[in-house]
């Protein structure tokens, strides 16, 4: 939904949704019953739910276990070698983490 209706929204991840709307959306997602029409007009609520999901993960998305490897890879001076090192660490992520991680950069606009 964010990719379809929220990418042109200014401050997508900075503007907080109303607490009640976010709570209702999270409850709907937890139950597996989501009224798409109700939330398609409010990408900030959807972005808020995504941020909340990432914050509430039992383990960081990039994993604590790989922390030192992420730091080492990010400190590689040569840009091509750094990219290769970061990709190598990505390949070590658990499948679920990697699947989630693939979506996050889509929301970063440079």
C-alpha cells in the first residue's frame, strides 16, 4: 500500500498518524482482517504501522549476531569492496529478515 499510495507523500515516516488510527490498524493486521479502503487515504498510518512492526521485532532486523560484520563491512574504504562486503553480510541474514529487509530501501528517497 505504501508503494502504491504513499511514495509521493511528504514526510511519510516523519509525520505520526493518530494514535487511535494506528492502534486500530495494528489490531486489524494482527487479526488478518484489513479494510484497505479505510487506510489507503492515510499512508502515514501505514508507515506508522511499519515503523512499529520494525521496532517491536524480537530481534533487530539486521540481527545482533551480525552486528560486528555490518560494522566491518561499512568501514571498508573502497566503495566496490564495501558493497561486496555488505552483500556478503546480507547473504548471512535469516530468510525472514532478508525478505523484510528487501522492502525497507524502497522507501528511502535520495
